[in-house]
C-alpha cells in the first residue's frame, strides 16, 4: 500500500512540474502584485501551528510516560 501511495504522489509531482509554463515564473508574478508576502505569511503560520502542535503532543506523551513509570 505504501508503494502505491508513493508512486501516485511522485506521478502527481512530476505532472505538476511538467505543467508549469516557462513564460512567467509564479514567484515573479506574485512578487509583482505584492501577494508573495501573503504566501510567506501563510506558510509561516502553518509551520508555527505544526510546531506548536508537535510541542504540545510531546508534552502530553511525556506526561503519560511519567505516569506509566510512576505507576509501574
């Protein structure tokens, strides 16, 4: 199952790379209309959200591990 998923994802990645036009790079277009900063801000917010989620998950797991060690 993992091989099929990986193959499908790689095929989608290759198709998306071949579908990009060489006329205007997307970054230059986004920079020219000032939207690149919005994209960067969204990426930063998503990254910070994931980092906070992983940090809180680690704390919860550590608490559970400590409870298991104290109980046993």
